[in-house]
């Protein structure tokens, strides 16, 4: 016989005791369930330790089939070369051989690049206490956004997920000057590696993050792991993963220090309304592109307008050159608005036009008119004639051709004319097609009528790429192994072709244009060769012997002779090609180095001819195209001056009162007419309150001949004023200006 409470008859406990025991049991079970759920989603919880048994060796997860090469926009990047292979972080092994990128909206909208939305069934097949990830994000996102999820699949059919939080576990793989703060909220995440920056943004660094996740069920066999994108702005990038048992004796070195916060003390409040109704438009995605002096730049995190149509852009006052704001939402034509520094408002109301976007399309064929499947089609937008800093904004749309070579791109405002498309395919050279208006403005590409694009009848014909084989030698009987063959007009240009020689010095180049091509062949310790070859459908093999290179030694110092370490040195081009009208200057040689602690550098593979070097470091005035004469054999001494900083007051000539709003435009002196300088209107800066402050770390024009700076001051109702010339290495200058009022003679 049993009691109603489920306690066996004969028990000596009272009903009250039974009731309390049941209550305590329920509380314990509730707390246990709650802790299990928290542990499943919280990266900062400590790993649970499985009871009994020896610890297993850490297991590096095999990601090979999910990985892609380290590339950006289809071009290889070298930022991670120093850590490729098997590495150890915090006492655990990791295998770094590529990147597995997941879908993110910004990558599609800005680059036309798309990535898979999930990585499924990454094999594990064991029990473990903790999962350690080396990872990052590509493109900024809003702090707190979950950009991906890690799912553990247990052998019993159950699952547990971990969120990957932007600003918690990862940030953008590049720390641009436009990032306000670097610190992350998850205590089990840190920067595990920091590398060099990129050419866009001189104050950037690259970085990788490491996070530790506790397995909430360490006694259960984990069959596999999935990684799933949540389709936010940022792409999630997985580099390496290792599972391990908890080991209290495993030592972790101190984390890499966070970089200091940027002083984002300015706010631009944006209110978006419907152009026809004037009603607020919520859920508009806004992204600001912050451009700093000396071309440092980067995107700020995305914001979304609220129910009142408002959103906020934060930025550092007094530091920007300009701001470009992009606004987009489904069902509306996107817009971009730009402001120069000094003219950035505290609040702006802008209107978006509602409407159903249109689509363009066509077919991609080869020379024989046969369809080309799986060609990558990307949309290019151009803006001509837009006024008042506003223009149409269209995402960088992309797609691939189907089995019949057909393609369609959706999301383009109906009737838009200023566009083109680019086609890439492994069997053809990259080819551009443009409509009438861009062609009239001198943009290159095959002309296709816009009416055909809009009718989805555009025929885009790809000419079969040509190939070239050859051999590179160090001597008639010694092959050059790992020599580089570069084909293109500039190392930063799109559509370049590269190849590397094998152990016998042989190479094969494919997808060359049937036209005149520029070749650069280089190998360590050898003088690079710069060739111009006309490529056809049939080409004789190239056989080339590289001559010994010239050893160049140099030292970079400050104005008082002190050595400057960490100065970046790169190849600018051949002096004989500096003024080449077709833009090929030999800046195809992918060589760079940095000065050591004594400010010295060496290059053993320099050309025997005269050439230019690009010498720069933040905090100094760069030397663009520093000429190294052909006869130079002694050590080169280069002095870097401080940046040019010019500041002062701008007043009314008659009253002496500060001028409320004015602009300053830099330029180059004109020797033929000193009153007609070559103004750089794209670098105009706006100021208010009668004061200005400008800094430059780079000349306005890349040339072996140093150029001075001049500045034009202008304000509504006043005659423009042109400054005298200032030397690039002049340092800090205080220059006050008095503007004269303009009046029409009667």
C-alpha cells in the first residue's frame, strides 16, 4: 500500500516533512535545469570536468573541406602568412590553413561577395570539456548582435548552441581608426594574434580572436558541430577549432593588450521619412563611412531607424575629413549623403522614395555563342550629376549564371542608367560591360545598351582567355624555384593574374587578355624583369634568365638624425615609367619591408635601373616616390619630417570678427599661373567658429619632385583667399586669414 504523496507506507516522516522534501526536490531540479541552460549559452562559464578516467589529448578539428584561401575580393592576402600551419595558443594546438566565412549582408552589399549560410557536420566524435575557437568577424556590426551560432550535435540526438556575439566574442578582422572601442564583453574571449594593417587605413591592424566555450554535457559523446550564420551585417569567420579536456595545469600567457578607445564625441542624428507621405520610415539600415586625413577610413557599426525614423551616427569631432552615409531598406530607393568636416550637422532629415525595385538580366556566352554557366556577375553603380552631396545608393548586387548562362539581378531602381556589370569565370579573363552613360564619361568596358539590360536580353560575350607557359632560370642550368610572375598594370588593380614557378622553374598562366599585357617576373636575390608582351591565342613559351639583383641598404631618420623603427618601405615603380601616360609605372612588384630598431632596411633584389620607394609611418610626412638612382651603391639616408599641420583664425577683414562657416581647399602651386593653383576639390574641409586645423601625413601628389601645399579659403559673401606655398616638411604652421567681403560694383 502507498500513500498519496508517493512515499512508501511505513515511513516515519510526517506529511509536513514529506511536503518540504518534495518542495526542496523541485527547487533543486529547477536550479539544475536553469544552470544547464545558462551553461549551454554562456561562453564565460567554467568548463565542467568529467568525472573519472584519464584526460584525452586535445583534438584539432578537421576544417579542410570547409576552408577557403585567405583572400579579399578574389586576391590573396598575406596578413596571416606568419601564423599559417600548426600553432599553439594557451597551451592548445590549432591548425591554421584558411578561413571558413559565413554569409553576412555587408559582404554582399559592399563587395558582391556571398558565402554559405552554414557549415554542417564538422566531425568531432568524442567527449570533451571545452571548445576553443580561433575566429573573427568580417565587416563591423552592432555590439551585442548575434552573428552566428555554434551547435554541438550529441550522439544521443540532442543539441546545444552557443551564440557568437559581435563585441562579445569577435570584432572585425581589421581594427580601423573608425572603430570606437576594441574591448569585448566576454571574459573568456581575447585577441590571440595581432598583425600588420592594410594599405587602406594607415592606422589599422589585423587581428584574430580566441574564445573558450564550456561543453554543458561533458560526459556525452559529441558527434559533430555545425556553424550557422544569423544573416546579420557581419560575416562570421572560423579559422581553427580544438576540443580538449579541462587541465588546471595548462598555462595561458597574458592576453594581448586592447588598443585605446577612440574619442567618438560627436553625434549625427538622422531622421528618415517617406518622400511622398512625410511619415517616418522605421528599420532603415544606416552605415557611415568615416574618412580621416591621410586616407585612413573605415565603416562605423550599422544602426537601424526606430519607429520615429531616427538613428544616430557617432564620430570623432575634429578628426574627420568627411562622412559618407548610406541608407537602405527593402521597398525604397537607397540614398547616400556626404558631408565635409566642419559641415556635419547635428541632425538631418532625409527622404526616401518608396517603390518596387526593378531587375536587369541577360545571358553570358562564349566566343561561339554558347552559354557560360556558373559565371560570377556583379553590379557596379556609377553616379553622374548628383548634387548637394546626395546620390542614389544601390547595394553591390551579385549572382551566378544558371546552366543556360542566364542571370538576373534584382533591387535596382527602375529606369536607373548609370551602371555596369563585371563577369568573372575561371576559364575567362575578368570582363566589364557598361551602359551608354558611363561609356560617355570615359569608363572602360564593352558597351551594352541599357534597354537590353532592362529587358533582360543583354548578351555578354566573354572572349576565351589566352595562356602562356614558360621557364624562369637563375642561370642557364639552374631553375628559379618559387619565382613570381605577375600580369597586370598595378599591384592594387583588379583582374591581375599571378603564377609561381615549380621546382623546375616552369609556370603556366591562364585567362590572359588577347592584347598587350604587362609582366613582372621576380625572385629573391634577382633583379626583377618588366616586360610588355602582346598575347594571342597561340604564344611561344617564355624562357627567361634573371640577373643578380642590386643590394640596396638604407636608413631612415628623423630631422635630428634619430633612427625611426617600423617605417614601411615599398616599391613605387621604375623612374623611366613615372610619367607613362598609360598608367603602367612598374608598381607591380609586390615587395615591402620595415626598418629595424636602428632605422635600417635592406633589399637584395632591387632593379639596376633608377626606381622609386614609398617611405611612410604614421606621425611623419611620407616620402612618396623617393628616387634611388641607378648608380647608387652606398647606404641611402632618408629623413622623415613631422606632418604638415596648419592652423589659425579666419576673420572678417573689416570687423575682425570670426567667420561662422568657411571651407579650406588644399592644392598644388601652378608655376605657369600662381593665381590658378591645382586645387584638390575632393579634399575640401569645412570649419566653423572662425578656427581651422589641418594635418597632412602625405603629399597631395605622388611624384619624385616634391610639391608644396597651397590652401584656398572661401566663405559665402567673401572673396576667396589663396595662401602662399608651404613645404611638405615644414611641420607646424600658424597662419591667420582675413577674408574680404564681396560686393557687386554699381
